[in-house]
C-alpha cells in the first residue's frame, strides 16, 4: 500500500505544483520556498550535540496551538534548536509572528511532500532528535523514514473524531501501519485516545489540550483595547473564523434582525482564510451595509465612523485582539457541517461564546464548555443573531456567562506540562 501511495504522490506532483502556482494568485506565499516542499535546503547544517527538535504544525490553528509547547521545549532544553514546519503560508506567517522572540533558536520550513526521498533529505539536513506532529497529522512515508532513521515520532495534542476515524479505516493498512510506527501519542481526551488505540498505536497517553495553556500576549490585549477605543461604546458581536457560506447566512440574518438588536450594534467578521477577505467585503457591500476594514482603521486615537455597520477583520495574527474587543463571540465553522473551530481562546478571555450545531472536530471541549455555562449552542444564523441580541442587551447574563467561560478555560490548564514530561526519554534515546 505504501509503494502505491508513493507512486500516486509522484504521479500527482505536477498537478500539486500547478495548484500551488494557481493558489499563489491570491496568496503569493504559495509561490515561495518550493525547494523546501521538495526536500532541498542548500548547504547542510553543521553537526552539533545540541538536540534539534522538529515540530510540525500544518496551518494557523495548529501553529497557535503549538505555541505553549514550543516555548516550553526551548525553556526545558536551553541548548536546543527547533525546526518548525508548516504546509500553508498562513501557518508560516503565524509562526513567524509568534516565535520571532526566539531568534535563531527556531527555524521555519515547509514540510516536504510525503515521499521517502524528500523526507530523507529533510532529516539528513536538519538531523532532528525527535519529530512532534501536532493534532491530526499522520504521513505514512514520513513516519516510515523516521522509523528507519531512529527518529521517535510523537503525535501531540492529538484529536481524532469518529468521522476522521471512519475516513482513516477506508485506507486500510496504509494508515494503520503508519499509526503503529508512531512512538507516542499524547491525546486530548480519553475518547480521542481510544480511537487512536484502535488504529494500532502502542503507547497512548491522555494529556488534555495544549490550547488551554496558551498565554494571551500583552501586545494583543493592547491592540484589542485600541480597537475597542476606536469602535467606541457600541456593542460588538464578533463572528470569528467564519468559513465560506457562513458569512452570507450571518449577513442575511443580521439585516433581518437589526430592528430587534440593541441600537448601534457592530458586527465584526473575521474570515478564517485571508484569501477570502475581498470576497467577504463584496458580500457585505452587496447587502447595502457600510463596511470598514481593520487594515484601513487607524488605532492611534481616531474613532471609527459611526455609520459603519460591519468591521471586516482582515489582519493576520490578531485573533486575540478581536476577542478582546468584542462583547459576545461566535466561533465559526459550525453553522455548516465543517466541524467547527476551537472555542478556548474566547473562553480564556472571559467572553460569552456562541457555537453552531456542527462541532464534531472539537466535540468534547465544546460539550464541556456548554456544561460549564460558558458557551451556548445556536441552531442557525437567525438563532445566532437572536441569542447574541439577548446577551448584548443583558449585562448581568453576559457577565455570568463570561465568568463561566474563563473558569472553564482555567480549569483545564496543564496539558503542556504533562506532554513535556513524556519527552525526555525519547530525546535522550535519540
């Protein structure tokens, strides 16, 4: 199966590279660093006794989730370096923003495509002592090559939904063989652990979600405060990490519900994918709404025009700032069957959280937040606006729900420490 899989990669490679080039029309980052994706890195690094710790975070969400672990690894192993790999330009840009503080101790690269030769070149160049994959990344050739070169593979902050498990089993021995090659899985929940074990992984530990350990940067809070000052006293409903199809539903419901909403409510929409910023602006304008873009909004003491109906969050790396500036936060990807996004960040800022019906990617954390009274599920976009309007008009209810969300987030901290405790033996072995 793995030989067939590798052949398919080589046959598909011209199409993959063509797709990269076409995506580069909207996101220029896709046209950069192609050599890295093919396993070419120039002159090899000098050999050193200091461990090189390889962390792979595919895109924005995984990169932000990796922040507590990366910081802890560099503190725990002060003579180490980290090679942080990604698959998307937005993930790479997020990593650059988050980890610039570490200087030359952290190097970024794209993950090579999953062929044995490309992965082998990567390992020869960087000489990692351990490979730490974040959340759901399982690459058959990567795991096989790491096994052959005695590089332990760790799946950290692992989550596996029932839907993803069903998809994995369709690949037969390809993924089950890869799973058996993983040295250690640090799972978010016992349910995730059980599903991972069913794939044949020998060592699975439950550590919780590292995302609860994220530290809100002071700089993000400062930007959030400046953004709120520019907005003024108006109530703010944030729709964060929205996906294609959701903005249209939200805007339609917003226009229909405006008479029932508190006066002057501002709708703040932050699409998950930056290549859609212009598209979403057009959707807003087509509804006859006045739109302002965050990138055009000065935060130097000036006020946003009172006529603005919708603020479009078109910046990267400022999600904490958007959460800090809002009164109620809806977490996107959940109005349509897309699996949802993580609600930990707004909860960690003590914001009331609204979430749609489709949260299968984050089912347990969502259910726990609902049970704690820090989140509320909505049935559709109309219910979202109705529920948000009720909360925006009820300071006491909003405050209680925000306090519950913060308590829920604080209660679940500690996954980074538990994950870190599992690694020394693997790093010493390497």
